[in-house]
């Protein structure tokens, strides 16, 4: 933890009460019960729920002077709206206010902040958590718990403000990582954005290559389904991401195409040693990933469970499953949950064990996800 005390009475503003914004607001309310939260949302239903839940002290249908005394303001709307709200907030906020965002691409908003001369009042944020569901009604005060929370300061960010923001992220249970915004965008282009377009086009390739009676689709399983699962993600969300992180994606896509060209060339030359070496290098690097169960050639059946980060919670889950004679092959915390829900991942050796475990956990009111 940081050696900094966060004022529990600070005022937080939220522009947007979707899944991420509402979840952070709920987490702040849980941790700092005496904090003051002001929330804007276009739809009245989310505003009403936030007020009725006791999450927000004040709700509003417009971004105006209501936010003038905020210590932190979270921009939680689509990118194009966030940029417009920045212009409005510039004329409203007090000198010490920090504006942050929750977007998965940082360069665009950082450049807008520079143009607006708001660098001293902005720190970028990217909580790497999410769910297949959206909206206030799907939010939870534990969504970012044990999830990576990337923080991207500006050149004019004061050290004490950066440490304070980091302390807030830690207080709500996240794992803060401080990165340069360009470094962040390049990294997520490689580990998230490019894999999505690869998965999408692999699915489209199989669709275009399949026989009239759909043999490929019929027998698609195992590896194909695992590596293409992310192709089912929101088209609207990914259009926005690709249009805002274009240069990094193109750069890495060019590198990937060149690598595939080398594979093709060596296949034409029947150079088996090249293929062997590429698989060896890949395995060696992949085996260093923390999600070690995915390195095995043995098929694992995985269930994802939402749990609270409290002493004894994990032991309760394990004890519950063990009492039913269910053998756990592997168990781990999922830190990057931007595209997947569930804090705890539990692997089983067969589908029947997974099905039984799901029934047991749901019967004890645990929220689970299967995919």
C-alpha cells in the first residue's frame, strides 16, 4: 500500500453510470462510506437506481456547475462523448480537481487533454475488468477487486496526486500499474486488440472455407473454440477501439503478417525445423504466463466465480467443492478481467465435474460464469 492517507470525505463525480462507472462508484461508497458522490447519466433509470441504492448523493441530467467542487471526476462514457465533456469540465472544475477516465485506449484522450491544457488536472485510468453484461443493473462494488488498474499520468501530474490516485485504486481492491499512455496502448494492442481481429478473421476464414453441409462448424471444438471465443465480443465496442488505437494495431498487424509470411515460406520449403523452433519458442514464452493451466495439452474445464476479497472466502469455496467430492485441478485469481467476468477461475478435469460444481456453487448463492 502507499504511505498516503486518502481523505474519506472527498467528492467524486461520475459522468456515466454504466457497468464500469457504477461499479467504481459503488466500490468507493463501500470503502469510503462518508464520501460524496455526484453522478450524471443520460438515462433516468440509472440515476434513480444510484440514488435509491445510496451510491450517489446527488444525480443530475446535465454536466454543469454541480461538479465544480469535485476532487475527482471519472469520465465513463464512450470516447467521443468523453472528449466533449472534457471541454465542459475545463470551465467548471476547481484547480486541484483530477479528471480521469476508464477507457481501454489512452492516447486519444491524453492528446485532447494536452490540447486543452488540462495535463495538471488529468490522470488516465484503465480498470481491466468487465462483464458480458452492461449497464448500472449489472454493476457491482467488487468488479475491479484483484483486477489490474492501469494508471497513465501526464507530464504535469503532481507526484502526490499520482500516489493518491494509486491509493484509491488499491483501496477499492484493484492492482494499480503506472504506465506511460503510449506504452499502455502498444501493450493492449498486442495482448488484446490484435488477438481479437485474428480471432474474428479466423472465424470468417472457416466460415468462407466450410463445406455446404457445415462440416467445419460441426466439428469445431477444443483449440478452435478456445482461441476464437473472443470473436463473439461486441462489434460496436471493438469498432471504437480499432478506430482509436489504429496505429499500434497496424504496426503489430504488419509484424504478424510478416511472421505468417515466414511460416508460409518455410512450409513451401518443407522446412520442418523452422516450424519446430517456432512452436518451441512460443511454448517457452507462453509457459511463463501466470495462467499456467492453459499451458497443458490436457483439456481443462473452467468455471469462473465472483468472490469477495476477504479472509476465508477462498477456503470456503474450496471446502464446499471438496465436501462434494469434486477434485480441483487448478485454481487462480484472474487479474485481467476486462473481457471476462469472474474473479476466481477453477479448473476441473471433466465436464461432469464442472457441471456439478456449478450447481453446488449456485445453490450457495455464488455468481458463476461458464464459457
